[in-house]
């Protein structure tokens, strides 16, 4: 282990860096910089970066540096926005190095979109699972075709569904994120109900609903500021969650709406908690009980 002293540490991170809430204690290694798509109208996370895959040798040095700096690390998250877009041989080399140098790691996770998932396919993903890839975070955002086109997601509902099934068929956990309010006030119910049906059909390991937030530098922000796009208010966002959950009778698994962006934090296991959650939300909507909602100052991305 004498070579460890010369290894690259701390890891090189090209800011800003994002990770799922469940990866808060993970070692973050930036396998790719930026997002391979980077065209969605609502997202500014990676607008300042030009997408590229980092040199494998740099990542290997950082992994070896972690042996000394972070003994006993249990989880690793491979950033950035779509690390799964990296070539399979790069992913294999990185996962092999993590397994060899960090034997206490129990799970490696990353973001993946429908294009990268389907490009690898179930066979390559199965190989990556064998090497330690344990979870893919996937944001279809909506199950509504019109909304997908409007926000320039670059995929159809059927392709998104196929991608979700490809991940789970490879034996990898799938964490799926969708966005309340993404279709605006006009398409609110259509988007919410279609998304609930999509989640049910996709059968992810975990599902979560966040609330869309207009961010400066995005087309969505400009449309809201210009008056051509109207977001549902807090009650409208809650109503979307009711419509979504009404369509999820067949979903079995965790469903969370407790992200900092959400007005009424919910952490559910379906189908067990479905009816009680619907009853609570309908009551809050009927009474307009503001004490049950997270105040604006406490919300965040």
C-alpha cells in the first residue's frame, strides 16, 4: 500500500455536483462531467458544463486515494448527470477498481437516462451489476407524451418504460423520480394521472415525486416569468399528487414525496399507506389547512 501516499486526493470535482438525497454519505467520484443530453427545458444543473468522460487513470488514482482517506466507505456514487453514458469498458474498469481497492463498499449508484440505459441493454447492465452497480437513479419526470415533448426530454413514454424495465430485468435497483407541476396548470391532471399509471406499469424499486421549481437560466423559468406558462399553486401541486396516487393502485413499493421541494411531505409504502395518504391530502385540500404544508422559506431544490 506504499503507493497510496502519491495518489490523487481529494477527488477532482467540477462544480456544481449533484447527487440523490439517499447518497448523502456516499463517496462521490465524478466519472463524467455534465449531462449527455442537457436540453431539458426545466433543468439548469449542468448548463455550465460541456459533457465529457473523465480519463480512467484519474479515477483509478482517486479510488486508490480513498483507501487511505476513507477507510471503510460503504457506498460510492458516480457523478455527474448521466454517468451511465460512459462506455461500458470505462464503467467496468471503474467498478473493478472500486471492488478491488474498497472492499467494504456495498453499493455503487449513478444517474442514467433512457438513452444510456437502452444503449447498454440488459446484458451489459447485468455485467455491471456483477461488478457492483447496485442502483440506477432514473428521472422520466412524466408519463405523459405531450409533456415529454414540451420539456424536450428526448424520449417517448414507451422508450422510458422500456428503459425502466431494462434496468430491473438486469437485477439492478431502480429509483424513479417524477416532477409535480411539469405540465403547468393547463396539463396538470393529464400529466399527473398519466405519470401515476406510468409508475405502476414501470414497477421501479423506489418511486419519488418532487415539485418542479423554475430555475434562472432555463426555458421554463423564462416562460413563467413571461406569463406563457402558469404553474399550479401549492394546492394545485397537492391535487396533482392526489391524482397521481389515485392511478397507482397496482404499485407495490416505497413512494416518497418528502423532498425539500414538496409542500406536504409524505413517505409511503404502497399499497399499505395509499388510502390513508389520499384521505389526508383530500382533507388538507378541502380545509385549506396551511399548517400541514411546508412554508415557502423551508422549501428548496
